[in-house]
């Protein structure tokens, strides 16, 4: 069994993870600003500065963070032997491969051609194919994570639950916002540009949060020093209590 870091070391470890998160998000925000400068001015030339450019600078930075998450998952599995970390590592390794080689785009085109998918809700057949592919990947992803959660110990369950929240947020940006972005691309260009920043910039920040979170768990030897689900639940409960108290005062 691994030992939890001594109480006097825990604040230093949390501070280390916090600093990492700040540095990662600061770089994300810098890339978002560079994208805006590239789109709105002539100061920067070349698509590498664009958030949507394949193999551009922001995307390359995203690859590095996804690789770090997968690497941390390998380290966590070696230290804890919790199978759930293998599932999460596979998910982020696939996300890295998908972003690097546009697997979802190629598969979406194949599905559109193979099954003659229709145009619907402002979406092209290729877009619908990509949605179907994303749905299939979602099922596989949460099956892998669910099996690990079911077999995991208390700390592994907390970590798995928290990472699932981050993956759901990532999916909401990468699939949900992307669909609205595609629909608005020709009809509302200004809205489409905002949605692009929300989608790609938001994905970068969520992956940064995930990288800092799993690094935090790794340096705590597989323990869960932060419980995101508990924080969200308590925050929601406090909001509900304040709302009910306000109604009673009225």
C-alpha cells in the first residue's frame, strides 16, 4: 500500500498543482488572445495562430497536455493498480490521436457516404456522421470508466467521478457547442467566431484543468485531495438554500 503524504507536505503539494494549473491556463488564454489578434488584425500572419488550424500552435499545445494526462494515468496505475486509470488513459490517448489525425472527421465522411446520411437541422451529412461517431465513442468511453469505477477503491472512485465531470464538460464543448457553431457558420458569422473561441478555447482550459487535477492525484500517491463533485454539490445546495431563504423573506 502507498502512504499518503504527511500533513505538513500536503499544502505544498496542493500549491504545486495550483501553480501548474495557473501556468497551463495562462498559456491557454495567451493562445486565445493570439487567435483574436490573428482574426481581427493584420499583426499576425499565418494560420498556425488560429485556434481552429489543424496542427497549429494551439492544437500542438493541446496535444502535449493530452499526452501528459495519459502519462499521469500510466503513473497512477503503476502506483495503485486501479484499472479505472487505464480506462481514462486510453480515453485521453484516443483524444490525442483523434485530434492529431482527424479520425472523427474521416469517420464522419465515411458514415455519410456509406449510409447516405441526410441534411438535417442545418447540419451536413458529414456533420451528422461525426455526431454518430462521437456518440459511439461516448458509449465506449463511459463503459470503460464505469467498469473501473465499479471495481475501484474509495479514492479511485472519487478521481474517476471528477474526471468524468471534466470529460462531460469537454464533450459539451467539443460536440454541443460545435454543432451550434456549424449551424451558425454561414448564417451568423460573428456568433460563429464567438462559438469557435468558446469551443476550442474552452476545450483547452478543460484539458488544462484535467492535467493539473491528475498531476495533483499523482503527487499525492493516488489519493484524492480534491473532490470536485462534492464541491459542486455543496455549492448547488448553498445556492438552493439561499434561494429558499430569499423566498421566505419575501
